[in-house]
C-alpha cells in the first residue's frame, strides 16, 4: 500500500488531446516551478506529438524545450512517451537512431521513458528498453490496451511476463481509447499484480465518460500510479482532472498528498491558456464532450475526429456511420491491432477507402500492405490467407524483427543536413521528420544570420 502517485500529463497528453499539442514553451515555463513543488510523482512533458508539433507548428526546437524544462524542474521526475522502434515518428527507425535518440533524451533531462509498441510486439521495444536501462533511466513498458477475443487476461498476463523479462522497471496500462471499463480494470490489475511485483500505472482518457470510475476501481485493485491532468486540460479526450482525483482520495490511506492550494494556482494559470485556445479555435469544444460511442466502436476519440475530417475532404460525411461500423471489421481482418498511432491512422484510412470506393480493399495504402507483410511487427492475431491475398497478392512476408532489415542512418542524415548541422540533436530531429526539421533548421540559420548582422524589423 502507500500513497497513490500522480503523473501530471497537462504538458504532454493534456494539450495533445485538447489543443492539438500547440502549447508553447513560453506558456509552459512560468508555471513549472509551482508544478515542481506540488508533490507529483512525475510530469509527462515530452514525446508523443510534442516533438513534431514543436518543429512543424511552433518553430521551436523540441530539444531546447526539454532542456529549459529540466532547468526549472528539480524535484519531480520528467517523463516522456516513446513509440519503441518508431521513436516519435510513424515508421521503424534503425537501431543507431533509436540508441542516439534515447541517449540524448535522457542526457537532456528525461528520467522516465514510457515505451509502447502499437502491436505489443516486444521485439519492437527491446532496443529501446536496453538503451534506457544502460543510460540509467527508468524504463516503463506500456500495454497498448485493446479488446478482442484474443486480448484476454491471459494475453495481458503473458505480455507482462515478457515485459519483465525484457527489463521493464514498471508497467503501464495505456488505454488510449478510454475503453477500459471499471470492473475489467479491476480484474486486469488484480491479474497483473499476481504476475509481477513491478509498479503499475494507469493511463486512460475520459472520452467515453468512464475514466474516473475506472481509476477508482484501479486504485481498489492496487494500482500504484495514475495519470491525471490539471483541470483546465483534463476531461473530454484528455485524462481525469488532477484536483478531483486528489480530493477523491484525500484523507484515505491512498491520499496522494498533493499541495491543494498550489493546484488552485496552477489551474488558474492554465485556465487563461485554455481560454486563449478556445477563442482562437484551436480548442474545439467538441473534444470536451462525452462520446460513449467510443465504447461501441472501440475507437479512440482522436480517430473519430480524424475520420470525420477525412470524410469532409472527400465530400462523404454522410458515410460517417458506415465507416465507423467498418473500423471493427478492418481490425478483425488485420488481426486485431490496437488502435494507437500509427495503427489507428492506418486502420482509419483503410476503413474510409473500403466504404468510399464501395469495394473492400480495392484501394490499399502502402502502410497497410507493409503491415500485412510484417514490416510493423507481428499482428496480434493471424491474418487470414484470403485477406493477405487481397491486400498483398503473393508478396513476401517477413518474420524477423523489422528493424533487423534496416541500415544505420545517422551518418547519412548528418551528411544530408550538411551546413545546417549544429548538434547530434539536429540530426535526430532530421532523421525523425526530415522535411519539417529541415525547414526549422533553415529558419534557425536565417535567424542567426539576422542576429549576427544586427538586423532589426
Ligand atoms: Co494518452
């Protein structure tokens, strides 16, 4: 037993879920010292979409953000989310990039790396796990939680054993869709607790309206850590509100003992930021609304809005319900992949194609073909020969770890950015998001030139 530990997610998942990851470093820095003294176990501040968003939309260097945050946060562990061999991108990267990326993330201030694979294929996590451990950081392995007739308690217990063997320091149940029901959570956590002594953390989303109830049952089942977001960046498609959860367990043996007065100040600070994004349209009030349909279709909230916007561009919004009904069918055909990045996007596009073209698998994106060929890892369940034939014909299927087929890339990338190079971090940004990083680095060069020349205006 002992107190419930809290991971504050506002600075990563909170704004990723509600305002498309648009919070700037200038908005983050002024409140950090106060947050550092609340009594959180950790703060999730990096990884996920933050890296891409910094470069693509905010003209910020994500590495600088991390260094600046670390400079202020002295008491609280800093946490990031990593997609295993996909790092923070959408494809598999070679081992040299994974290794250097993690070394730099950790030396620039990350204490805890939460690592997951969209297919729960441990081979796609092993390299990350090894480097995280070698670098002396805490390695948290996350289950990409999903439901299907193969995703049983035994399946998850077996996965936890594999995580433990692979070197995990703790376990996370990552319910990106907010579909883990309270009593299922209780059984799942009880089963995991019987399997391992490693600490367990719950990460869920309020999308369907059940997250706080699930969280209570998780605590009853003995969960050690939970993810919450300060109220202005909580609820809707984000995490349960930090303050509400802290009050729920106040004066119980699980009391997280956060500084409740400080939380009031922090919430008031973030309320102003939320107002700004509400007024400029970045925060769509829709994401704050409860959407129990995610329980019916078992899809994450972000995917619902993505599908809708894809159908809008195709002038086929009237097909929305049909596409939603197609998603579980495509999932079944593809061996029940969890709907998390990048599988959520891939399954979403395939479902749209299947409905809009009027013929299933008439059009198949390259990524889906690659997936069926094994280039993303092992599908959770077998894919039938009929579906394989439809999607890839007689193309070859690989069974090795996908990254085993990749050549090292660091030196090649370094050459490619040429005179834009200032640090290893620059090369890593470029390796992950070539065009976006190049634009950013070119802009930086011009800025530096202007500064050196003393340009004004
Ligand atoms: Co999340």
